[in-house]
C-alpha cells in the first residue's frame, strides 16, 4: 500500500480532489505529485466536470507541501529542477479551481492554494512560506503569486521570516476571499462551485484564461485581449441561450457549445 494518495469525488459538474495523507499533514510525496497531476489532467478533459474543489484530508492540514524526506531521492539538483510539479498542473487546468483550505497551508501547500483561482479558508487555517528556515526558498511561484495577492511588503514578511499567518490575517491581506467555521468549509466551497458550474462553461473557462492573461500583460494589451475573448464567447451557442433565457425570464441551459 502506498503512503498517501489523492482522492477524487465527482458529484454532477463538481469534482472534489483531496490530498490524502493526514497522518503526515498531507505532505506530498513525488508519487502523490504524479497522481495529482494525472487527476487534474483527467478532470481537465472531462466534459461533465466544470469546477474543481481542492482540499486536504483531515482537520489539521490542507497540505504541508512536499515531503522534505523525499527530496533526497533526486540524484542531482537538475533532476530536482525538472521534477513534475503539481502546481503547474493546477494552474494549467482550464476549469475554475477552488482551494478549500482546512488547516496548515505551508510551503508547497501554500503554493498549491495560490495556484487555485479562488481560496476560502477555515477559521483554523494558517499560511506560511517556511522554506527560508531550512535554507532555501519556494520554487512553485510562491513569491510571484503572493506578491500579486497580498502586496510586496506582506510578501516580504512571509518569505523572509517563514512565520505563519492566521486565517483572519490572510483574509485582511487578501490571500483568501472568505473565512468560515471548519464545519462550513466544504459546504461553502461546494456551494460556490455549484454557482460557477451553473454558468456557461465556455464563458467560465474563458474568464479564467482572461484572469491569467491580465496578470501577465500590460494593461492596454490586456484590455484588447479581453475584448477578443468577449467576441469569442459572444459567438457561442451558450451565449445565444443566455440572451434567450434573459428575454424569456428563465434559467439558461448551457451545453458548452
């Protein structure tokens, strides 16, 4: 039996993916990383799934990041540099991804949450970039994504001290969108996922692509790109259905066409 795994439960248009190694604070081994990449890629190509919720097993941790003990398996630093990175796979997912952060989101676990489009947290959650205490820094987009979420000064505090911040601080800084009681975390994540899943899926996926583009383009180029994407979505059958449903005062039925 393997040490840890990745769970996946699909209910209608929503998939809940669980990092499942609670005895080790959901620290991710390379085998788990490979499996998480496989699961995300499968969901990406699933025509039924429209939204992914990502969480951790148990009450203590979302994920403590990569299992440090497994890092010695890499023969050379170059092998480590070119390892399969599950954060890359999460960011490459065309479907919206919601992080339901239920405890520690440390190191690679914080990078995992940052790789998701929306983050909501349990009141017991905490966030840290502790790599500096071990002699290195994060390598999965930690600084870039933190800076975009919480600004340069708060990012400097996190990556230079390695100290954790609690859920309320994360909310105040803009690292998460909501903080809810622990028992409400998954229900709220599912509720939000269901709302997004009810939207026209091409438009939802295009909105995600537009968000990613806006983070990487100068403003004028980003506006032009957004207008091009709007034109593409406006020409879909789902957009026709949206206009018809609005005129007829009914709920739309969207078919990804």
